C-alpha cells in the first residue's frame, strides 16, 4: 500500500478491476499530493489511500468519500482518507488523526442508549417474548361465552360467569404486554422526540423560507399580470383605432353606408390578439403549490381560516347564519355542516331525560361492565 511499503488492508481497500483494465492503466494511475492538512476533508473529497495492483509502480486509489484527515509522522505529511482506511492507518500504521467530519465524530458515540431515559430497561424489551398460551386461553373463553343461551334457564348466570372468565383472560394478556408496551411507547417517544428536535430547525426553515418564496412569487406574478393587462389594453386600443381608420378609409372611397356602419360597429368592440403570458423561471428544488381552500367570507388573511364556532367573531357568525339560511332553503347541501356530537352527548349525559334541544333527544345506550370485588 502506498506511499508506505506495507501489506494492503482488505477491509479498507476494495478493488474491482478486470485484468484487461490493469493492462491499459498507466504506470502510475494516481499519485498522492505532498500536503500538510489540518482541517477536515472538504465536501466531495475522496480517500487518498491507494493499493498496489501488480507492481510497485501501479496503484489504484480507494476513491471512497473522505471523512478524516490523518498525519503520517514517518512521511511528514497528511492525507484525506475514508473511515475504513483512516481507522486502519491510525490503529495499525502509527498515523495520527488530525481532523474528522462532524458526522463521523458524532455518529459512533450517539448510541441508542444516549437518547433514552437513564432508567430505560432496553434489555427487558429486547428479551420479551409473548406467551401464546394466553391467547389460546382467551379464544377458548370467548368460544364458551358465545355459546351461552341467555334466554335459557340459568342462562344469565352462565353468561355472567363466562364474561367474568373472558375479562380475566383479557386482563391477563393486557398485564403480560403492559411492561413491554410501556417500554416500547417510551422508546418510540424518545426516538421520535429526538428526531423532531434534530429536524425542527430544518422543518421551520423550510416552512418560513418556503412561505417567503411563495409570497414573493405571487408578488411578481401580480406585477406581471398587471403589466400584461396594461399591454392588452394598449393593444386593444390600437386594434380599435386601426379598425376605425379602415372604416373611415372605406367610407372615403364611397362604400355603401351599411358596410361602413357595420365596420364602425365592429371597430367599437374589436380586440387585439391576447398578449402572451411570460412564465417565471422555474426554481431547481422548490415548487410553489396553489391549493384552493375555504374560509368564512371576510376573514383576514392573517387570521385562522377555519376557527372553532366558539371563536367566531360577530361578522363571522353573521356569515354562518347566511350559510345556514341557504341550507334551510335548499340552495346548499346539509353536508356543508357537521353536528357536534361530543357536546350533545355531554349535555345528554348531564341532563338525561330532561334534555331539551330542538330536534335532539336523549336515549339510554345499554352495556355491561365488571363489578369490583371478589367473584365466587
């Protein structure tokens, strides 16, 4: 391995060269510059390590992305190397690490445990294996409960006992998974929280700068549209003037009055060809999207476009009443509004049979639940 006379490292150098390619290569296909580097490799730099092919005068560069700068004390110079070659050189060849990319410094030390809470029991989660016997027991209990005839003599008591067994089996499965599920939830929360923290600045930047791009492009489009309208107006005026001039010329030549009148009428409404629209130069990596959405009429551009009904202003309430009137009159579909069932159910739960809301009634939804205490 050059520039030092040592055996090549099979881990750090991977060659995929056909014999016929070797024969056509120059005596020295690549040379290492005599440099003294102290900074991390620049973006796009490749590994300067090489491996001898057949003779001492034929070399092939590693060529992988450089991630570190190492110093050879025997040669007195530094080289850009990839992680594999640089690690081999510092561990086995006496090279010294001088600089490294931020990503290669952070990645090895940011182990999973470092983004987890201190008391997180990762081994317990890894070792967890669900017990299939719990599922079989529940399925059996469910089958027994489903076969009970509640209308038969003693059927209610049998169904009650069967449901108690089903509930117990269900609770056993829930308890079996509770610990690992809690650990998994904490692991997911920790990882996603870290991801959000790391990407927050980028996400915010994309939103802020993207909005600036969209507003600026809209401003330029508005200016261009105004200019095009003015150009169209001037072109239309020119076309009408030319049509009037042609009508006058025909009249001067003694054309029939009907022809002259028709040409004069057409000249009053003639329009020029549409002025071509000049599309703005497209951006390389950003596309401004335009999505039409709905909001209450008169809502300011910087206000919440879809506010809750509790946050409506007086003007917005008036517009909503206008919408409701159109729905009642049959001019708009009722699907444009939705019923707040959460609020209605809360009222029904509190007021029960005394609920008095036009068009709405309270009802009892029957169900069952387990009783606390020991079962016999």
